[in-house]
C-alpha cells in the first residue's frame, strides 16, 4: 500500500513543524536547516530528527495515559541527559 504524504490531522502540521525545528535545535543542526533547507540534510540527520520526534510523541501519549506530565528526555543507558543518543550508540559519529 502506498503511503500518503497527506497528514492525518491537517491542523497538526504547524505543530509538527515547530517540533521538528525544536529537535533540530537540540541536535545542533538548526542553522544548516535554515540556510540550506531540509532537502540538503543527510538521511542520518533527518532520521535522528524523526526518531526524536517519535520518542517525544510516545512520551507525551504515555504521560496522558498515565496522568503524568511529559518529560523532555528519557532515562536509560542509550540516552544522555539532553535526550540525544550518545556517540557510543551512534554509528554515524565514528
């Protein structure tokens, strides 16, 4: 089945774009995105941004299901305090 590029909720498109830029800022690639655009970014950078966005959305959903507030970063051995992957687990940083 072909995937549609049409958003499920068109009203959420602006919020997702803002989240994408927030994550890009946390990863330190905001200036490159603003000057060159998303089309020039590497697939690894785009994948990192998408992965962090999904992680945040899952955290937000779980917090609403549990009645807790969402956190900006996850806990565990694969994440640093900022919620970004450590270079130990990032194959692209070697």
